[in-house]
C-alpha cells in the first residue's frame, strides 16, 4: 500500500502508511494514549506482528508519533474481514478516519475479500454516519460490557464488489 501525506486544515502534516515492524513500540504507546481503551481493546499487537498475512493495516504519523491506527483483520479462510479504526482525539474530525477507511477498503477489495464487518458504539453518531456513507449497513445491535461499562454495540457490514 502506498504512503500518503496530507496537510490538515490547521497546517499539521500527517503521513498515512502501512504498519512496519519497527512500529510495535509506538503502537503500544498510541494505545496507552487512547482514553477509554485498554490495549487489547485497541489492538492485538502480538497477532498483528505474528500473523501479518491476516491483517491489512495502516498508521497515521504526526511528528514521529502514531496518532491513528486502522486494520482489517481477515477471517481464517481469508474471505471476510473485521474493520477497526482508532484516531487519537486531537486528530478526530479532520477526515483521517475517512481516508484510512477508504484505503483499507480499497486494499481489501484488491485482496478479494467478500465482506467487511465492524462494531461501533451506538452513541458514536459521527462514526456511524461515516460508515453508512461508505456503504455499510446495520445488521444487529447488542448490549455488551466493555471496561465495566454497559454499551450498545451496532454491528454493520459492507459487501465488497470486485
């Protein structure tokens, strides 16, 4: 996947690129900065680096720090995938989630995945709007407990065209 450089409206320059082996320590630091997430909820670092063929992933870099992470984790049969996007709060609302999702979905289509699933907190209206606008449709809503907090999670799916 090619690297992209963007200048945000406020002049900050960020880089969007595939995850590289040397990113492991910085990804751990990124997850620690995300409020409301523990590290396993953010990403499974061991599997990301142990089984790279099962992941399509990207990082957003600003000032040599990871400020965003996105992945599509492929199913064992490599037919479907699950999308996760995490953007640090200081960078949300700048279109980075959209850019990351477009790049990940494009790569998943190139790799001939059939569909992409995702889970999102039903109160995260901005993310839900983005996913709907990008062709995801709602499947189910389920109540679950994350970090001791009861939330409703919306499950969405997008079928990919080839």
